């Protein structure tokens, strides 16, 4: 969502950013973990966010039985949240047992 402010004849565009958070728990089974790169897109009734990478450099995330949380800021107005698209860049697979999301307009 954006607004226009008039100041001395010049239009200034201000963008209201939204924060998106996803918590995913990796399953506690053999070979559930993954070191691949993952990308998340939040999809809503009015649109979708850009694709955001979910990886913490030099941290072993996506470990068996453990939750990981990633937070992204995006300027898209997606409307009512519908789903998360998860894309993997790798070949080792990943078994997750739960996905939770949170959306907050700033």
C-alpha cells in the first residue's frame, strides 16, 4: 500500500512495508535435515511478495526436530494471506513437519 504526500509542489511516494515471518519445524526422522537453499514467497488474495531466501550463512539451520524462524520485509500488499510457496535450490531433500506464518503490516 502506498500514499502520496504533497510538499512544495513535489509528490513524494511513501511505501508501507510489511513484515512476514515463517517458522518451520524440521521432522525428527532419519535424513530429515537439509543444507540446501530455500526461498519463500507469501501469496495472498491480492498478490504475492517477492521471493525471499531463507538461509543464515555459517549456521546449520534445518536440523532434525528443531524449529527455524525467518523474517522478511516486503512492500507488497498481498491482501488476505492464502499460502506460502517454498522453492528449494539443491538436491538433498527436506522433511518438515509443521509450518507457521505471521504477517504484520508496519
